[in-house]
C-alpha cells in the first residue's frame, strides 16, 4: 500500500482550518498529521512529526507566516510549503516564493483550485494563478517603471502587511486586531515604514498607502 502524503495545516482561523483539513482528507492519498494556529504550535508539532507538505497562512498570532516559512525551510528544507492566504497575491506571492514557498493560492478560490495547487507543488512545480504568473513574467522581462511602488521592497513582510491595511482604510486599532498585534506594535511598524520610505507625517503615510494599494490593484 502506498504511503499517504502527510500534511501540516497552519491557520489561526479554526473554521477555515477545519474546512481545509476536511478537504485534504477527502482525498485518500492525503493524511493530515497536525493542524496548528500559531508559529509556536507549529514548531512544537514539528518535534512530533515532520510532514511532507505544510499549508501556511500569512497572518498568524505572534509571527508573520512568511517568517515561519523561512524558519521551516531553514530547519526542514525537505518540507514543501504552499501559502494559502486571504491576502492579495499581487502583494505577497513573490515574497512567499522568495521565502521558500512553492506556491500561493488565495482563500477565496474554489476547492478544486486548492487541490490543484496542492497537486502542483507536490509534483515539484510552482503554483500561482495564471494572472500572477503573467505578472511575474512581465516583471522579469520588462524594464521597471520609476514609480513609488518599488520602494516598498525596503519593507519587511510585516511592515508591508501594515502598509496594506493602512491603504485599505484601517486605523491602528483595527490593524492591530486583524494582525493579532498590540496597537503599540502597529504604531512602531508605522514609524518604521515612514522612516524607510522617507515619509514625514501620518497623513502623508495614509496618502502613500492608498495610492500604492490602488496602483497595484489596477
């Protein structure tokens, strides 16, 4: 009998996580060996069993999911990682691939797309949507325009998350709640963003963030 492919599911939203676990178990070839909701729980689970593939969300309690991916790949390079996230792939897919993930799929995709993404990365290929693949190829072979957008590359993954929420109209308290951070920490990230992007005040930061979100959604 063929040994099943083992999965670790990392997501801090229990309802979505359970649905994803159920989807995986609908395929007899797959087996979920652990499900976790935070980076700390994930590292503890890895001490008990190392899966073939980890499905990881970006927004986690206490640590950015992309930082967790980097840790996973450093300690267990044999694990295949697929990011499944609510965050826009335009913003995070390339960063996820650089962090060591083999693919990126958004949570609103159909179950069939999720299973296709899983099968693709398990086969050794990289999975992103067709639109994102075209965008990455265009970026590779087209000269970069001189716009504000490239400067966000200076930001850390968590700072980029904060900037995205600012551009979507979230205040510090709302951002803190969504990202499972304290308001003090969010304000510290906002200060780091202003420093890195040479932005002076909160109003200028919000205007930059809104303009950036609108430009990448075109």
